[in-house]
C-alpha cells in the first residue's frame, strides 16, 4: 500500500511538473507578445516623432530655439529617451532632452544604412556616444527631395524599459530583442559589454525567426547561468523578435512547495501505515504460529488419547498377568501389591511432570525407585547416578516396570526383616546410544537357583520390550542386575 501511495504521488508529481513547465512556457509566450506590442508601440511613437522632427528641422534651424518648438514632441516619448539631429556627414547638430558635446556617428552601421538609402532603421545594442549608456537607436533619414541631408535618431537607454519588461517575469527574469541580422538590440538586465560585441549563434537566432510566436525550455544561460522558460514573439513591421525568459526556479517555487508539503504529509502517514502493516504482519505470523501450535497440540492430544487407552489396556493386562502368576502363591496379595504400587509410581511421575511423550531419565528413575524404597523399608538408602538423557515414550513403561521389579526383589531378598543396606542405580550411554542400566544391592545373595523366580521372569519380559537383555549376578557382596538396551535419538 505504501508503494502504491508513493507511486501515485510520484505520478502526480511528474504530471504537475509538466503542467507547471507548460504553464510557465505559456506565461513566457504571453509576456513576449505583450513585450512585442510594447516595442511596436515605442517604434511607432519614435518614428512619428522623428518624422515630425524631419518636417520641422528646417524651421528649427531657422528659429534657433529647439527646446520651445519641439517640447510637445519630446513629451510623446518615454522619459529618458534622447533625440539627436545629425548632418549628412554624421556630425551632431542639435540635441533634444539631453546635453552633450558634439559627436560623430559616421562609422555607425545604422547611420551608414540610412545614408545608403534606408528610410528608417533599428540599431544593435550599443553604448551610444551621446549618453554613454547601453541603448538601441531608432533612426530616421532626413532628405530634401532625393538628397540625404542627415538623420534624426532617438536613443532609448535600457533603464527606460526596465520596469515594464522585467516586472512581469519575476526574479531572475530577463528580456531582450533579437535583430534579424543576428545581433542583440536590447537586453535586460544589463550585462558586461563583451556580450554585445559578437553576433548570436545562427541556430539560436533561427529559433526566434522560425515562427511568429513560440516558447521553449532553455538550458542554463551562458551569460548568467540561470535556467529559464523562454517565450518569443515577432515585432510586427520591424526586424525584431521580443523575448522574455522566466526563471525556472521562480516558476517552480509553488511546485516544490507543493511537493514538500505533500511529502511532509505522506511521510508520517506512510510511517504509520508501515508500522500498522508491520504490526499486522507480526499479528498474522503470530496467528499462523498459534494455529500451527494448536494443530500440533491437537494432533499430539489425539496421539496421547490413543496412548492413554493403549497404556490402560497394557496395565490391565499386566495386572491380570500378575494375578494369574501369583494366584497359587501363599500370599498373593503381598506379592502383587508392591508391583501394582510400582505401576502407580510410574503413572504418578508422568502426570506430575506433565511428560506424556518423552521423560527425563534422572527424574523418572529417581522418582519411581525412591517411592518403592520409601514404601517398603526405612533402613535401605537409595543412591543413583543417571545419565542426563531422555526416555522415549514407548520405553517409559517397560523401563519403569523393570526397575520396579529389580528394586522389589532387592528389598524382598536382599534386606529381609528390615535389614539395613543400600541400593545403587546407574545409567550410562555409549557413543552408539546403547544404554547400560545397573541395579546393585549390598544385601543377601539370591537363592541357589537365581533367574528362575517370578521376579527374574518379569524382568526378562520387560527387557525384551526394550529390545534389550538382562543379566543377574549374585555374590556375597550382593546382587547386581545389568540391563542393556538401545536408546534411540531424542
């Protein structure tokens, strides 16, 4: 879900970026059209003023008071524009709206064009010799009949247009006029003069004269290093194209603010969603684990239920067998009672330790042996050294009954009439997992024919259930029972 959310957000960011870029280009195009209209208006006004100057030039020369005669003419032009009248050789004759020394523009290309037959011209961007500022000049030829008698030139410093052209684009915007011959005619904000000393690249100029109007996203400017969206428009009736550039950074400010706001909202939400997803994942895994444990427990309980029935059946059969074996004994109850008590001890240990499958050998053997000794004699001590192994389920009952029978025999024959003594039980395990169980008592030896009594026969039967063997050795030191049987992996 988090990936989908961020994927949708990224898609929206890309769409918004393209939209903002497109809108910025549209804005730049609209501003360029407005600038082209503004330039066209200025050119029209400048030419009208210059034509009026042309008509009045002879009268002005005769009157000798240019300021009074032409005051209303100068007022039609923006503040800061200066007009200079030149004779046919390019030397200044009169200055309007500016005080300056005599200047010579005979070497200027725009004057040479006028002298060469052009009716009017727009110059490249120049540092004019009248004001010393960067300006572009609009020149009007002065003729008497077919004879060229001079020129009237209006000089517009860049500051004149600064407020108008740069106010629309915002911070780091720029505005410029491209002349059809490949030179800049105006450029704001102003830059070092070296930029104006060479023509623009042909492919750059071709973009601006390829259509009446257009817009594109430009790379970083080689002049000031600012990346902009450029809009351009042809100036109607003039060899110029007006262009305005809007800084990409300014254009994308609102976009980046929106991106940051969106991320500021999404990141905490995504963090919460991630935490919720992680928590849900853990809950699901925990639920799956609980379900698996319950299934395992159910299966185990079913097996234990069957095992209980199986043990009950086996125990009843064992009891029945004991009754039959001791039916002819002098005191059958006395013979049967300790053996049944041993079976009880086995079951008591199992349910007290909650070990219904596998049991710990040290706890199990110590428990059942100690219960039998405690119930039969107060003078016999029990010593054990049992390896820390686990007895598998199928071996628990026969092993317990075998130990019960061996301990009962030791108490019955080795320590009659409450004689004191000790019973030692050892259990070891070799590398092949073969177990050796040793039960030794230091009491009386067995009767002359060991191995033929009821206890011996029962121990052999229990050893067989363990897939093992049992040996009994009787001597003056007591009786030793050794049981060898395999003990599978836990």
